[in-house]
C-alpha cells in the first residue's frame, strides 16, 4: 500500500476548526495552547460567547502565531496524524 498523505491549507483548517469547535476550546488545542484550551473548555461559557467570537476574528485575520510554522499546508499521514 502506498504512503498516502493529505494536505490542507492551514488557514482553512483553523477557520473550520474554530467555527465548529471554538466554543469548546478545540481551536486553542489545535494551536498548541493546551492550557488556554482547558481554561476555555471549562470557563469559556462565562464570557457569554465573546471569547469564541474574539478567537474567530483572530483566525480570520490569520494572527494565530507560529502554531503550524511558516508553511501554508498542513500534512496528515494515512492514519490521520498531523505531521510537520
């Protein structure tokens, strides 16, 4: 079986992840910010939706830092694991 990899644009990956799961803090986990992801998961509801909205704006402006490096594409291997 050939080594199959899939590439996706990192901006689309972050936008979709943030839109679908941003309220649960998954967007912070995707960026490697585990501590903030846990805080957002546990206490994000206290902000009445403001924190997910701010994170959505951050993702739209592409200001999420170097979480995925300077490449434009994210590569996943055949098992669905993220590879740099």
